[in-house]
């Protein structure tokens, strides 16, 4: 908005000078005309006549294709699609998103590069630069290979977006993210977890909040600390396995069809509602085979920040009052919560206390022993990184949260919660500071334009003065008895000079 105002001011000043002188895709696209391999020197332009998906490269079976994908009706992405269902199994997700109408191009000259041809900006690229060809395997894995080495130079399986498919390893160096980047699935030392990601503006002031943790049972294989990280894989028999090395898995998380003899293509996706689900393709549709979270109150998307979920209905209420709603306050964050409490100008936060609530993810939080609810509250109040605390009078446990209050559920009255909410006064002060900067920019802008106008007017006046003096000199130095007639037409001359001066300035 500030930029818009500045632009309007400059437009007005210029006039003053002139007066002086992953929507959804269509089902079943095909890849009939797509090549099976991309070689060095390959390039293809994005064709906007395709309504949803423009295939560029297909696998040998024609089931999968790499191409330009239309996202949310307006945006452009590069994706590997499961063609029978038009489901994107992998997406590039460029750091610089481009509209579907962009003059984009995909090229291969050792690495894959997605470019905005109009601006010559690289939207996305693979890190590899030593490949000779790019292929799409019948597993949906996009690979860059070298003719001089059997080693794969780059592959999409190492960089998943929101989905892994069967036989694809999810390693500790990768993660699944929902398409909006709000939630993630990552591996730990002997577990996988689902997380609420910190807001982009948090600058380290908010930690990722784990809302589900699945620890390996280690029934068939032990995980040894010194033997490297673990990895997870969806297996064709219908389960998610965790391994530290090939052989017996350290954990088997079974799906509904586990050992039922159903041999079908499988995927596991972290979906926009923050739930992790597994599916198999039965030839005509994706069949749900596993759901990680079945209680809606354990999902962070059910009620949002600073809310309480009331089981079993899943109804939501705000922490600060009893009004129904989702997302009762924004989960925004700055660099910390050091400073005075709110309710006065300059406060960083205001405090909310609520009985009968507890964290749905308390098993992931850990706890401290506190003498009382007041003791628990004090531990959070004096901790700059603490956003809330819940005390249980029954156990003496004090749960501390290093993220804005989320995943709160209704509990018995022995549970007492204390929460910090980013102060409205502090937010307003940030707004006033931003407004002050905007006003300063406007003042400077107007001053520059007015000064330029004054300088232009001075040049015109000075030129006119010198012209008049030169004319007098040519007509006679003494000037006696001379008629001022020749100067009566200088009005038209001065207007031309003025116009010329300002046109020159505008250039």
C-alpha cells in the first residue's frame, strides 16, 4: 500500500511538471507426444494453449509425465504427474513463482533449468551440471544421468515435495512439506514427526511445534547411534518402514491393506489439512489406506492458533473468550518476547489465563515439575522464548510451549493455562513506524520533484534574461529611442523555451 501511495505521489508530481510545461488439474492428461529422454541442448517453451498440463517428458509406460503444471488456476510449476489421476507426485516449487501466462521455458544442458524468458530470470534449476541426459523412470523418479558414470547425477526422489511413492527413500536430509509450507514431516534419530512450521516472519523467535511423533519399535533391527541416520520408505506390501540399513526394518507402520496381497502403486502424502495419509491406485481412483491422525482435535488446522478444540465434536472456542471461530488470533511472531507485558503502550505481549485446557501434543512437549500453577506461569513469564504454559494440578507437571498457543483441547478444571499473545500495542507501534517511513519517503519524493521543477523554472528565467540582453546588444548598445516592439513576441518564445526545458528534464 505504501508503494502504491508513493507511486501516486510521483505521478501527481509529474502531472504538475507538465502543467508547468495445485488448482485442481483436469483428469487424465496424456503424454503421447512427449519424448522419453532429454539430451543436452534441449529446450521447450511453455505453451499457454494447454489448459492445465503441458507434458515435456514421459516415462516408458506412459503412466507418468514431467511438464508445466497449472497451480491454483493462475500459477506455473514444473511437476511429475501420475497421468491417470492427474495427481502431482513431485513439484519443483520455484522460489520465484511465475504466473501461468509467463513466457517460461525448460531447458537441459547438463542440468534442468526453468526460466522466465521475458525477464531472463531463472525460476528453478537442479544443482547438477554434469549430466548428459534426463529420463523419467517408470517409478515416477526424474533422473539426470551421465554417460561416463553409472552414478545418478540428480534425482527428484531426493527432493520430495508433499509426497513419497513406493520404493522412494525419505532421508533425514529431506522433508515433506504441505504445498503452503505450513506443515512438515521430518525424520529424527529413531522416529518421524509431523511439525507446525514457524511463521516466515519469526526470525528464530518461534520453534517448530511437533504434533505427532512415531518412534521405531526396533523389534527386528536395532538403531545404533554410531551407524548413521535412518530413512523411511513406503513398501509395496502396504506399510511404511524405517531403516538404518537395508535388511530387516527397525519399524513397520502398517496400512489397512498390509499383507492383503494387494499389489498396486502406492503413495503417502502430507495433505493441506496437516494430516499424513497413504493411498493405493486401484486402476480408477486413489483408495485411502492409512490416516495418521483420526481425532480432529489433534490436527492444527481444525481450530488454529489461540483456540480450544472441544472433543468429540471438534467445535472451536477462543482462548480469550467463548466466541466460536477458527484462528482466534494470528500466530505471528517477532524475534522474542523479552520486555514488559502488554496492556500498556510499549508492551510486547498481553497475557491470557484459562482453566480447563491442555495441549493435545503434550507427550511431545516434555514437562518440568512445578510447585504450583503460579510457579509454572512464572517459569514461562520470565522466559523470552516461552509462549505459553499449562500446569496440571493432578500431576504437578508444567508443560512449556516455545511457539504460539496451538493444539489446545478442552480438559478438566485441574489443568490451568497461561498464554502470551503478541501485543496489539506493539503491533500498532510497528505499524506507526512503517507509516513514518512511508511519510518520510513521500516527503522526500515531493521535495525532489518540487526542487526539480524550481530548477527547471530557474533555467528558463535565466535563459530568457540572457536572450533579452543579447537582443538589446544587437539592436544598439545605448538603446536610445528604440522601440520595445521586438520583445512583444517573447511571450511565445518563452512558452516554447519552457516546454523544451521541461521536456528535456523529463527525458
